[in-house]
């Protein structure tokens, strides 16, 4: 804020949180220089001669609702963010763009250039879901899932996928595991390397051999630096939890896993030797997750193993409609915080799309992760998470978690969450 004197005057100014108070003692002309991502909210003078400027934080992000139930649950997430902003003095500035099947229909591409450009101009991406039967007959490389998500991960170097596996005790009956195993709920974090391994390794090819057989080739590749950076994320996460990491590999068979185990061990020892580190082969890890998921705190693993284990964890937790995820990149946004993509764990559910039946909780919880990681707003993120938890505790259920009992609509669940924001 720049203040220019118009005559002899004294001005008292103090900063209280994000509100600038000032005292009028003679004629002043006031010019404001707004800091990035903030805007002028209100200016008035009270009866004692005091006025105030309030600068409200503006969250700039891109929404990619996608296909199926994506647009419905995205609308709920935005309503929750707007309502929380009214309570916590921030506003959202978001733009919506096509991705996935709707991108193919409207632009001829699952990831249109205009969508990618909008993402580059924002501080985070709030993603819905992509795909559906309509596009299943396209060539594999052109199908929404492969042609949208993988290029976004590559474009923004989104190398770390954080998938919380949370089961509220109130929903313990949804888990396929024994009641005594999950009576107190589940709280496991899966940290998956997202841009290396067999999904991105080159060469990739399918060819017809001389004898007429088809031969397909995928390549699994990992470098030391790729393993080190994902391990660093896991260590940071574990330091805020129960300080235990289980690294999952297949070091008895794969050369990449031999390197993985070696680098993870060295990296944890260097970064925080007080972290309890263990190693499991991926087949054993899959079995142990079913036997006793709460023996784990943080699981860190490579791309394909993480894809499989995080989905297994989701099933163990009872419903994909309750699980969020964050994919963090190497880059920083305009706030010098991690640029990330935030999305629900579930799919497009085309059978219930447009019927106001979808569970919006995973999308709402993804928005909470966005506040935490890309905007540094821990209290606001916790407010959303607590509101979802209290809504579930109150007994409200969408169809996917109602187990044949009474259920509420997408909009009703969203309104209930909003009512419980603090």
C-alpha cells in the first residue's frame, strides 16, 4: 500500500492478520498496490474515524470436470470451496475446460491445447474423471484415460501421487475385510512414483514377427534421481505421521527393483535415520494389505506397483467415492508451492451420470488436498475434511455407501458438508 500526503497529516497503520487498519487525521490520498493473488475487498470508515482495507486471498486454479459424473461432483466441490471462502476470507478464481471424452467430442483431442494452456496459467488443477463406453473402441493411445492423464503428468512432471487410504469407523461395514480388522478404521498413505517405470519407459512397440506372431514390448526404467525424489516425499509424509515407511519392490526378480531398494535405503538413512524403514516384495505387500492394512503407515513404491496397490487399498477402504488423491510435480506455482493435480480415486460411473446420485466426497476431499499442498492452507483443508467426516458421522449416505439403506442425492450430500464447515 502506498500513501501520498495531500497536506500535513499523521496516519497510524497496523496490520492485523490480513486486514490493514488506518486512522484518518486529515485529508489523504491513498493508492494501493495489491500483492499477487489478493484483491481489494472493502474500505469504509467507522464512527471513530477508523477504516480498513481487507485483502482477500484469491485461489487461481483450473477445473477439468471430464466425463460421466465428473461435472456433477466438481460442481459440489466448487460450492464447498465458495462457502468456505465466505467463512475464511478467500475467493476462488477458476476456469473450466474440456478433457477426456468430452475433449475428443468437442476438440478432437482428449487433451486439447487450450486445456493444457489454461493449466499452465493456473496454480493447480482440480480434475474430475475421464473415460466411458462411448470411447472404448478408439485406438488405445487415443482413449481418454491414456490420452489425457498420462500427457498431463508428463507435461507438469507430476512425479508423486499421494493416495490416502482412509476408512472412517462409521463406514467399517463397507470394507470386505473382517470387522475386527477394520473396527477402528484405516489410515494408510500410498506414495506412488508417477512418471517413470514401465508406463513411460522407451522403447514401446507392437510388431508382427516373421512367423506371423505379434510381439509387444514395454520397457521398465528407473534412474537414481527419480527414486530419490519420491523417497524424499515419502520421508516428509512419514515425519508428519507415525514415522514408518514400507518400500515395495520386486528386487528378487527385477534389476530396477534392486536399484530401487538400494537408493531408498540410502536416501532414508541420509534424510532421517529415525524413520523406521522396511521392505516388502509387491506380492507379499498385496497380501499384507488384506491381512492387516493398519500395519502400514506410509507405503512408497514405483509406478505400476503403486497403481495396483493403491487401487487395492481403495477397495479395502470400501468405496472409491470416499477417496481423494494428489499428484505433485517438480515445479512451483505462483505462490512458490508445489503445482499439483487433485482428483478422486473413482471413475466416471456412466451408469449414474446425470442422475444426482454420485458421491461427491472424493472430489470434495481432493479440493481439500489442493488447499493443503498447492495453496498452503492447512486449517482450511482440515475444515473440509472434518465437515465430510461429521457428515458421515451424522448418518447421511449416498447410494454407494448406504448398503441398501436410506440414501441422499449428490446435492443433498454437498449441502450437508457445507452446513458443517467451520
